[in-house]
C-alpha cells in the first residue's frame, strides 16, 4: 500500500436539512442522499507524487441512506494535474491505498454500484472555512455556493459546529448552507440545504490528529 496524505479545505453541500442527520447516524432528511463537494488541496502527496494546490470535486448520489448502498459517483479532477497526479488523486478518492474503514472515501467506495468515468476540467474553487463562504464553478458541469446560516428573525449570522472525535472525514466542521446545481451525468439541484466547511487532514490510516 502506498502512503499518502492530504491537507485540504472542504465545502460540501448535500440535500439534507442544516446539520445533516447522517452526521448522527440517522436517516437522511428526505430519504435519499445527494451531494456535491470540492477539496482544495493545500498540501499533499501520494508516494513520491506531490498533490499541492490541486482541486478535486465529486458528485455523489444514493437512493436511500449511504450505508444501504446502490450509490453512484463521478469525480472531477483539476485539469492542471499531470497524468501521474490524476492517477494518484483518483486512487485516494476511490478508497484505494487506504486501510479498510479509515477514511470517508474508502467507506464510500464500498457503497457505490456505479462510478462514472472521471472528468478532467477547470475547477474554480474558493472557500473560507471560518467565515463559512464558498464558491465552486466547473464550466458546464457544476455551480455551487455556500453561505452562513442566518437567524430567521434578525438576519444575523449563526455559527454552529459538529465535532466528531472518532470520525473518518473531519474532526470539526463548521455548519452553513448551500445551493448547488449539477448539469453532468448525475444531475441535481440543491437549494438552501446542508453546507459543510471543514479543514481536512487525511492519510492512508485515517484522520491525522
């Protein structure tokens, strides 16, 4: 197994209500799970291959709860990546070179019935974890944005976090909301639903604490 590590900034928008029941081992808000996400990798490697400053996005969908399977996925990899970097990123996000159950991507990989061919494209991604804002644009494929949750009476920004001491995706995530549209193979249109902003630090053995 090849050793790897990534430090990244994550924005995820799924179709669940704010907070997302899946984070608490409950069923998804609407019975199914649909999500669009992006990692902006600040620093990373896969063996001898550096992965710094590359972006990876994903469109994911399951007809029921994630653990029930029958999901499908499509990954979009930064067009700036070399062929070697592309292969390295796809191996990580396909759950390969990873201890069983150690990362969200290895776990997800066991629930997919279909993984569509990857796309290599221009990915414009900007995210501010602390301020809970994000924007993701992949021409002709994805438009996504994230914002803070706001108090329905005063309009003031509302801050909430989820901490998962034994998680396999993140340790702490800021909660927000998002709007996303996928125009590719897996189509979806999400509006004012769960938004997640997190610093990600993963390796082949799981979260790096």
